[in-house]
């Protein structure tokens, strides 16, 4: 039987730096994964009591607490903009005085919940809350897909919202019937 002897050498300064760099990267990766796992979606159940515009509502929960909610993924025309009133009326028909489920994970700088609002489909009294109220305005051309915040949406929602806006544009539905509709984020800057 042959015996082998392994000689261990002290790591060189370059090797130590490389190992330290790898250890730091692994530690950072582990922390990022831990933080990602800690981000949880919260759920709010309630009834919509007011519609401020085409993307903001007030929901009252079972404890009679009011919550301002901005629809995630869209930006609707401001009230003074063309189609602003139609956008608000459309959202009102969809959610006002109806039970909703709001799925959210953060608030904006105005302390509004940013989330998806789920409501019962209008023609189905026995259906659960399965209609995405933020997606609806896109399909009829009464909102823009808010691409600046697309990273806050799931990949599936990003794809669906983008497709719905493109389809509404192609059909010249709602605000897309105008030659050059001004996005609300530009309107607000003026």
C-alpha cells in the first residue's frame, strides 16, 4: 500500500484576498436572499367607499378603518386631462361599494397602499374576487401601463399589462383615439 503525503502551503496574499472577496460576496448574496424571503404580500379585505380618480380609491376594512389605495401597474389620466373623468367613472363602475381584496407589499411617499385590487366580475354574482381592477382600465384604453414601476410587478402581470396597453393602442380605444395623448406623469410635471 502506498502512502501519500500532502503538504499544505500557507495561502499567498493574493489567494487570501480572493477568498475574502468570495466570502463577502457569498455573505451579501445570503443577506439579499433572506431579505427577499422577508418581503411578504399583505392582504386587505374591505369595501371601496370612494374613487378619487382612475387609479386611486379608498377602502374601508372590517374595523371601519380607511385605507387609500393606488392601483399598482397603471397610471390613469388626471381629472382635468382628456379622458380623466371617463377613467374615474370606469373604475367607479368596477369597484365602488363592492367588496374587494387588496394584495400589497409597500406604500408610496403619500402613504397610500400600492397594490392589486381584486373584485368580483360584474356579471357573476356567485364568483369569487378574481377580476384585477388595475388591468381593466388598460384593456379599454383608460390608463397607461406604468412602465417606470414595472419592476414592482410580477413578470406575468408585466406581460399582461404591456400587451393590454398595446392592444388598446392598436384598436384606438379610449384615450388612444387621440393623436398624441399626454401621459399623466408628464401632465403633472407641467
